[in-house]
C-alpha cells in the first residue's frame, strides 16, 4: 500500500479482539506497529493515525490475527464528536488521553504536551500530543509531537527552556527541551530493549520537534524506570532529574544531576510513601520569605523539604501528606518557566464511556504553600483565569433547590458553619454528604476531610460532563470524582438551613 495521505483511517470497536497492525518496507523490515480493536464490519467510531512521515512510501500492511480489511486514507481529520465532550476541560478529539507532559511556558504561550494513544480509547501506542494556549483555558490542539520509534513508545516526561544554551542546541540559547521515556518492549520494533530516558528539542518555539541524535541521555537503571522531571536547583548549582525506578523495590524514585542537561549522574534514591509511584514532580515555592521544595508522586502525595548543598541531597522536612482524595486525578505536573507562579495540571482519568475519546485534563491549578501549626501544607486552587468563564450567578441561603441548565457546566460554592448539622449537596443526581462536626465529606465510598485548617465548611464544586471537581478548605483538600452526570436530573439540592450557596453557570471553552 502506498501512503498517499496524512492519516490512516481506523475502524474501531472496543468490544472486539485486539489486533496488531504491522507496517513494513519492501525488504520486509518492520518500521512501525501498533495494536487496535479493529472492526471494519461494525465499528463504534473511526480514529485517525498520523502517517505523514511515511508519505510516498510503498509499505506492506499486515494484521495479526489475519483479517480482511482495506485501510482508507485521508488528508482531513474530522472534528471529534460532541458526545460526552466536556465543556470547560481540555480533551483530545480522539483516543486515549493520559498524563500531562512537557508543560512549559514560552513567549506568552502555555504548551501542553500529553500522553495520547491516537488509535483507540485504551492504553496502547503512546505518542505525545501537543496543544497550546494563551490563557490556560482555551486550547488549540495541534499535531503529534513525538512518535514511537525503535527505542519504544513515548512515555511521560517534562519540558524546560535551555536559557543558557548549556546543551549547545540553539544559537539563541532558548531551545525547548522535552525529556521523555522511551518505553521499550511495548512494540515489536523495540522488543529486547530497555526503558531509557531520552530528549527531544525545538528551536522554533515548539513548532517542530527533533529527537536528540545521541539518545538516550540516561541509560536503564531498573525495570520500567520512567517519567523524567527536570528542574534547575540553585542550591546545587545544577539541573536535577527525578525519575521513578519501578523495580522490585517498589515506590522508589531516583534523583540525578547534570550541568549540561545531557550527561547525568545519580544523586540519591527516595521513597515518598509506600503506594506512591510514577510521574514525580519536583518544584520550589516560597512562603513567608522562605524557599521550600515540593516532591510529589502521581497520586498527589507529597513531602516538603530542602536541598542540602553540602551533602547534595534532598531532605524531606515533613511527613507525607495528601492533596487529593478522589478517584479521577493522576500524574499531575507543574509548568516550568512561569515567573512568579506555579501552575499544575493533572489528568482526570475516566474511561469506558463509549465515546471516541477518554479522559480529560483537569482545571489548571495555582499552587502555594501555607504554614499551619508550624508546618507547611500544599494548596491548589483553580487558576484565577478560570473565573473569566463565569456567567449567570445566583446566591441562595438555607435549604435550596435550583433548576440547572442541561447543557452547562457549573461552579458551585457551599459554605456552612463547622458546627452545622449534617447535610447533603446533590447535583445532577450525585449526592455529597457533608458532616461538619466530623470534618468529613462522603461521596459514595470515598471519604474526604472537609478541612485541615479547622475553618468552617467551604466546598467548591466544578461540574462538567463526567467529573465532579471538588476543592475544599480553600484548596488544602482536593477531590475529583469521575462519573457521567445525569443531565436529565438537572437540579441542585442543598439540605442545610445554615448554608450559603453561590451558583455560577460557566461558559464553554468551545464557544
């Protein structure tokens, strides 16, 4: 088959058997492979695999197990279906969306790279997608940034601007560097190899991405070591990379250091807490004139500490704490190169919806530290830019029933005294039970503390198509729950005589 168009059109039915598609050159050399639930007879939907890099080539395309299929091609990818499409969250048109990657701010643009399996709505042939925004709300989704290669599929990583040109990759000293994991053995072309950390770069502000010719920059340390996060640590006068090791000693992270972002030397190994793994995030914050470092795992369990210059080590100064208590927030990462603020994005993981896409990115959060009882705690709140989506706003007091729009997302705040009787908040059929005197909120089987500060109840709920995004106690506690909201049950009910309620209807980011 000669590749004459940009996209290969794939008929997908997630209920059918998983098949392997093999693309080979005329001499039989395998150059690309992926897995998909192909079904040309009764497809649920179609997806579009970018094969531009193979345009003009005559390839042999085979499927295992063998089946009859004629692949169509097109140069135009249709806009994704609106079915279950979120209103105020970023989502990919097609495929499996996962971890945010390569978060970097450059020349007024927020870059959001992200894990994407473009061929179907389950984990598989991981690529890096790429979207951009000027306000953290309205995103322009672009082309695939990183494709699988013979080193593996493209697992998670980070982005940083090489302002000093220590890599020598840009004459202007402003190369955008993307560190990622090459996940070996997830494809036929990478069988027998090992997970390594690699780098790609852009010298035109992210428009074109080139993989570093001397990859990998970090060889394999342990089975499945992955998810590099790179930051400049002034206290060590060096760049530091954090990776998850994922060997037999589970829950272990490794820190490495470098002067030139190319050659890396191990510093130390760290465990945040048993059960906390993957996607390390490492960043500094200031509070009360004091600089501290936050080290966080994929489940939003974190410790706060400092770097000891003499020992060249990170020293945790708090016990592990939780920021998130829900079931649909994972793999959060913070932006680099954002002067004066620290912005975090997580993935709201929610799958098996029947839609042609899965999951979404969470509302970007502004991160800060506050000292409570002599100890620092992390706080995350929706970025101030989010308030610009607020439309019609109504305020209520006491027992309340409000009719909601069946099409809109909402930003709802419920405040009540900490000695109030138990009450419930029900929105689009989903009930949150609030027990102020027990400092507890219950949603289904999930128990969430109302407060770590001991203040009155302050519950903020952002609703969208398949999430309840809860922020409590001014952001010291967060809980995102994945559930398809029943928009036919378009009511808000609050059963407390002492509650103050604010209901803001939100404008869609697609308007």
